[in-house]
C-alpha cells in the first residue's frame, strides 16, 4: 500500500511513518528501507539526521541515502520491499536548488513524475512531506516557486497513493 503523509514540521509525521512502514514490512515479510533524502547543510540538519537515526535504531530499516534521483534507490534495494521516503520536501529542495547556487525551475515536474514512477514500481512506499502552504506571508519568487512545486508533488502523490494522512500535532486525519 502506498501511503502519503503530510503535516507541519516536527509534529510526529516521521515517527508515524516509521510505524506504518514497519507494520507493512512485517505483514508482507519483506525488507524495510528508509530513503534518507536530506543532504545536510548545517549543524541543525546533522542533529535532525542523528535524532532520526536514533529513533529508527532497532526497527530493522536499511537506510539508503538518496538525496537526488529517487528512482536510483531501486538499484540498491528490492523493489518488492517496503520503503519510507522521508522527505519529499528535502528531495525537491535538493533537485531544485543546485549546489552551484542556481535554481532548476523545471525540477518540480520531473520530481513529480519520478515520485509517481517510484510509487507504481514499488506499491509499498510511505511518503512524508511537510505542509508549507501558509498564505499569511509574502515570499520571494524562488520560495514561491518551490512552494508551488511542492504542492504539485504532493497532489501527484495524493492521486497515486492508496491513502492520504494529515498529521496535526500528533493527531492523524485519514483521507481516501
């Protein structure tokens, strides 16, 4: 079952996603993979990665670092396994904002198609994305392009996933 989880930052999405992915893998008797998409840029990122690694310790995940080209992870894993992709937000950022400092404005469309392909090829992926759609603030053009790109990817995943869940401060709201 493909599952899409969205919600605000630091509200329990990742832990919930871990529980769901582990449950699926145990039910199916298949390998369990964690697709780590964050490419750390600072100490805060490294601390978050360290915390997530500690939270997953002993759960049976094989971690695959895949900050770009998400379908490339299928060359490193059994496509019949269960995957936890955390997060769509970081993946799009990596694909859109290049190390050279340039922005690839066509990245959202490409990433959306790669995510749809990944979902179809695996059939058992838990996708995690941050909800960053507040219209209360004014954003610069690149940030707005990123927000629109993330919304595009989130909608694409909601269409191909079997279930959609919004996590709001530990509460879970199921759709679809």
